[in-house]
């Protein structure tokens, strides 16, 4: 019985160590990415119970430029979305993946924030393939491939695909001619 308890204690100890190390990295990245996306301000992640890290929650505290620090729940929809994007990318920097699926992540953003999101997306797209569901033209404009669904006649859906590089090449060819 003592062996089982000591094994559990070792596992918990290792888990706490790994969690705190990862949390610290994400915390640092979150602050930096938030500042990039908001063009200033401050952001922090805080554990709700430092004595019980494996069971506690995480508070997201942010201060967009020109505003007071507040909990994420008190932000506008666009600010919350941009904060969530900052946290997503901050986490992604610690544990990247070869592909990422984003569904309407840009929907609550205004044009200015879409521009900053797209700029950051371009940076991350160097090492990751993104599949994005969006209705925003600016977000679509950075895609290499666009897929859409159209209904040419009632009840009959049709898949439409478009390689963006072909369009860019045609534009270049027409300028040269």
C-alpha cells in the first residue's frame, strides 16, 4: 500500500512540475501575443489556488490599451474573441501542431482587429496548415485554397474550389501582357 501511495505522490509531483512549467511558458506567450493583437495593453493568467494547482482554475486578467484591468467576462464580444485568439496562439507556441481547424473565430472581430488577426495568422501559417471556416473576405484573402458551397438550383448544393495562387499568377500575367 505504501508503494502505491508513493507512486501516486511521484506522479502528482511530476504533474505539478510539468504543469507549472507549461503554464509559465503559456503565461509569457499570452502576454506577448495579447500586446501584439491589441497593439498594447497587458494580459496575465493567474492560478486561482497556487497550493492546489492540479485542481484549481485559471483566471484571465486583461487590460486592453486605454482601459482598466478586468476579468475576461467583462470585455466586449470582440475583445473577448481577440483575447481568446491570443490565448490560443500562446498555447500553440508551446505545443504546435501540423494543422489547426478554426471555425468562425473571426466572426466577432471588427475590420481593424481582423487585420491584426490575419497578420498573426500569416506568421503562424509558416509552420502550420490552417483550415478556416469564415465569411470574412479579408480572412479569405490570405488563403491558398478556398472552398465554398453554392446552390445553383433549389435543393442541389455544389462544391466550388479555387486555388488562390492561380488567380495571382493570372493577375501577374495580365500585367506583363
